């Protein structure tokens, strides 16, 4: 049987591939791909093993799925470059029955359920996947900045195309429950984490927390306890969202700065306006500041929340500033004499960051340090929102972080 070549690494410029054989990998090659290869060849009418050339294996963030860049050739029924995704989770497999609103989402060319796995052939519409690299592997800041400007503007426009941007007034707690679903429920990762560190207090009852010398509103409590909002309501702004937009799920052309989004497992039509770019912003900051102290993390988050760009000095700070600029430009374009919801759109943009932080903080099986930073990200933006709304954020009961 022929050894399948895995082109796993590139040189420092990202230009040359290095072939690594199955023998060299040994036990490390015992992957789902290897287990299912013969069935994949049959189900996708690829024919012989020589017709499938695996270029590289891609990581998938929290997902355990295996994703490969492959070339199908020879007498395979389908030819060209594709992403082959093998997953035990059915969400994206089922979601590809939908018509995504995002034009830059990868297209599912073919899919098959093989044993207990969901296997998909995915392609970037109208382009060769060879041109694209994962966002974090792009070195030129100008390319990344151009890509996020396009992404922020286009995804906002496509997510709201043909639907009302502003809906009915909604209680903030109902809004959070709707967007975060079971992540707020007792027994879930976030409330359990908070209970351990808030001296055994019920986290939904603590209005404010003290971290060192810093006082912040408890974002979890504001997400579950109506009494902290003193009757405040926000306009509902549901729209379609990718749902898991982080740097690992964004591909960028190093030649044109064009982008594509992958992994549509969490795509939904009832998400929150601005959530995708808020989630992308948080993940980008977490990636670039993961080795920084907690004090510096809080400082950087607050500077970004306040838009104090002269104080923002970390890798991809310019990219995050570009996100902010494009979102605000989109708001300005939308606000007219007939559609005068400037304040509500600005609120929604800040609230999206609160939701993004709580969403990440509520994930299972993440490092506790990351959970804490995500929670503090939500708290910082909640402070920004409450100050803008004139709602006092320091009130009893206050708890010192343990």
C-alpha cells in the first residue's frame, strides 16, 4: 500500500512544503482520516489512494474535528483543492443544509456520514484554497487590517440584509438568556467557577467584584438578575451570526487580503448584532496577551473598551482598532433621518462584547486562566455600558475576588 504524504510544515516564508511520510509519523498518524480513508475513497468516488494528496492538517480550536487541505486528482469524480473535515459533532454537517447569509462562508461540495463520523468536502467559493492561510499565520499587519475591515463591514451588512435591524424592547436578562442559553444555568462551568472564587456566595447575587484595586460590575449577575437593571430595557437586535468567529476560523489570502470563514457549526439566525466581531476581538486579544499579567490584561481591555488607542500597544492592536472603526462607520452609514437609532446601535456594539466574554467564559474544558480573563473582558465592557447609561455599577453586595 502506498504511503500517503502529509505536507505538514512550511518554510519561514510560507512557500515550500516538506513531505513527511506515514512511516516517519508512526503512531501519531493513527487519525480518523487514516481509519476512514478506504471508506472516504469509496463514498466520495475518489478511486485509488494516489488520487488524494494531503497537503496539511489544520487545527480547529476547541473542536476535536480533523481538517485537512487536500488535492483530488487523477480519475477522482471531484478534482481540485478542498478542505476535508471529519467530525464527531453533527452540527456543522446539518447546518450545511441551510443557506448561509455570509457570502464568504466555505461551501460544502459533498458530505457523507461514515460510521459515527460526519465527513465533508468544503471549498472556498470561486477561489483556490491554496491561496489562503489561517489568520494568525499572516505576518503583515496591513493584510490582516484590510481583511478585518472587509469582514466587519460585509458580515454586518449580510447579517442584516432584508430584515429589521431594531426590534422590540427587551429586558437585558431575557436578552442574555436568549443569547447564552444554558451557559448561565446553575451547575454550568461559569457559575461554578464564580462560586468557588466569590467566597461561596451565590454569584447571581453579587453586584460588584473587587480585583486588587479594581472595582467592576459582576457581568454574570447582570446577565441573570433583573434587579440590577432598575427597569432598563434595550432594543432587541437579532441577526444571523457565525457564532464561533475566531482567528482559527478565518482564512486570509496573502495575495489579495480576501477572507473566508470556516466551521459553520454554530451558525444561527437569532444571534446578536456585532457578536461575531466582538468574539473575534476577544479571541485576538487573548491570543496576543496570554503571557501578560492579569493587571496588564485588564489595562489593555479597558483601553480598547474606551477607545484610548494611543495607549494600546500590543500585537494586532491596529487590527482591533480597525474592527472598531469599521463597526462605527457601519453604524454611521445606517443612521439616517428615517432610521435614527444611533444610541441603540452603540449600546448593541458594547453589549456584544459583554455577551462574547460571557460566552467564552461559559465554555467547558478551557483553562481557568482563560475563563477568568473572558469573564473580566465581559465585566470591563459591562462597566463601559453602565457608565454610558448612567447606571451605578458599584453597589452592595460587593465581594473581593478570592
